[in-house]
C-alpha cells in the first residue's frame, strides 16, 4: 500500500503542469472544473470512486472524469511528455472500458493529453462506437482540444464519433493572439514576418501533423504547407510556386523559431484550427484581425481589417447573387471576398451554379504575405480557382484584369499613403464595375470631403 501511495505521489508531481493545462483548457471550453459536490463537472483521481463507488475501476485512477447531468461522460489521462500521447489515450480508453464493463455507467469519450509548455501540448479525443474507438470529428476533421460541453453533448446525441465544432469566440482569438505574439517575440521573429509564420503553420496543420522536434520542425512546416498547396487542382502551377515561396520559413530570420514551434502548434490546436476551417467561419480573417491588432501596430504596414459583421452587412446590403462577379482590389486577408463567397454559395441551387461562384471571386494585394493569406483563406473555403493576385491594382498590366468586368466590388482601402490616397482606390474599384454594378466601400467620412 505504501509503495502504491508513493507511485501516485510521484505521478502527481511529474504531471502537475499537464493537469493544470487540462483544467485551464476545460474551463475555457465551458466546463466547471470544480468538484461535482459543489456544482462542478470534474472529478480528479480518488474523487471518482468516492463519488461513484460502483464505477468499476477497482482502485485504478484516471486523472479526470468529466460529469454531465450527474453521469460520467468522459475520462482524461495526462502525461507530461509529448511522446507519451498514445500511451495517454490508450490508458484513457482502458479506463472507459473498465467503467462500461461495470454496467452501472456508460462512458464513450476518452481523452489523452500530453506535453508541457516548453515542448508543446497535444490532445487526442476518441469516441467509442459499435466498431470500436474512433477519432471524434467535426466536418471530417479531428478535434484537437478537450471537447466543449456542447461538443460533448452533440457527440453523445449523434453516437457515431461526430460532433459540431464550437467556433472560437473573439476572446479566444484575442487570448491566442496575445500568447502567440509573446512567443514569436521570444523567438526574435520580426513583426512583419509574424503573419507569415502563422499562415505557414495553419496551412501545414491543414495538411497533417507537424513534427515539433526542433531539428525537424521548420522542414516539417514547409513540407506540409507545400503539400497542401500542391494538392489544389485549379490554381496554376506558377501561382502555386509563388504561394509556397511566400509562406516558406527559411533562412536566418526563422532559424530561431525551431524551438518554439511546438508551443505555436499547441495554441493553434486549442482553437481546433482544422475543424473550424471546415465551417463557414472566416477563421484566418478573425485570427489575423486579433493577431495583428494585439501583436503590434499594423498601421505601420498599411493593413486594414474590416470587422466580420461589417463584411457580412456589405454583401447583404448589395444583394450579392450566385451569378455576380466579385472583386476587392485591396483584399487583405479576404474578409469581403469570404463573406461574398459564403453568401453566393448558400444561394446556389446546383453544382453548375456552385462552380460558377468559385470562378467569380477576385482580389489584389501587394503584400506577398497578406496575399498568401487571402489565397489560403479562399482555398480553405473551397474556392481554389486562384483569382487572387499579388500585385497592385494600379499597375497598367493589371488594369486589363479589372476594368468593367465585375458586378460587385467591395473595398476598405489601406490607410492613406501619399502616392496612393484612398480616393484612388475608390475610383479604381468603380472602374472595375460594369454598368449597373454596385460598390460597397468602408472609408472615413472625411474622404468624401476630398
């Protein structure tokens, strides 16, 4: 007995940080992490058998049991080493099966969590179906964080290892942005390069699992991001290369990042990035709005972010339709284009109409990184036609792509610059419209006094 107690104490000390992380994440995901007796929804180790004496664990101690409506619904096992994630999830599944064999309770969700702050933290969520344990997914993408209460309830209702991912709210994006900015400052990544890091890593995570070992991390990010881009079928080969080059993390500017990639991956996984990208949420736009706003002064880069409710309002105000041809000559991360694309697809009534929509979205941006982000944004949403151009809408060779070809134009021009004042963007956006076309522009009222 004494030996068992010492083993438990060593386990508790070695996994304190992992347990703390689990509690913090569960709280963010809507769980009350207090004891069930006090109205909470969490039981830790010995508390489980005291609260559920017939749970059937026989003295075995999962790190946490999550409780809904008075019944255990999920078990969590934590390890302090990222390499032990598979061990954690295996043990969590074993605990759940022990509980189920008792016949008193049914637990279909097992959660393995492993890692620590310096190396990164990873979560795996499995659901017990009639065919065995399967990853818990939303829109075909695995959840990479502790499921929220709502995700858990929907998973139990579905009973087939699927749920509907909870989209992060603004505070989640802001918290992630502040934390990421701090990490990238520690890694000595210059402010103008930070958006590139996040874009590359989101593309890489969309494709697969990033190897976070410092000696392999950068190569893993670059390889996965390139693979994701090369899989697109409609983007021209030349533009694919341009996009891969724009997102590639290489050279002295990024070598210092290698040891921090695990921590960046952890933060993005907490947002369930891949699952959320499958929804109609403008993930990249919302994330970058928070990231650049709270990470550093984006005014110095001339970047303007239009709030998502404003972009949606503008496309509704202009009554955009599936047959419309849409352009944003200063598209940034593509907020207007995403809003228009989503509304047009929602109205499309046939595959032919949907293919038309995918061919009718165009944008321009001069910043290679921001252009890459807007291109990724449209790619993630299923556009994939490659009508996003890295160049100036004022260049003569681009005017042939613009003039009188569109029925809807949207614009929130860059902050006033001596050689390119806002009125020049407004004129060019209007020139892009065919007769009876409509422009929605967001500018300061004083611009019209010019």
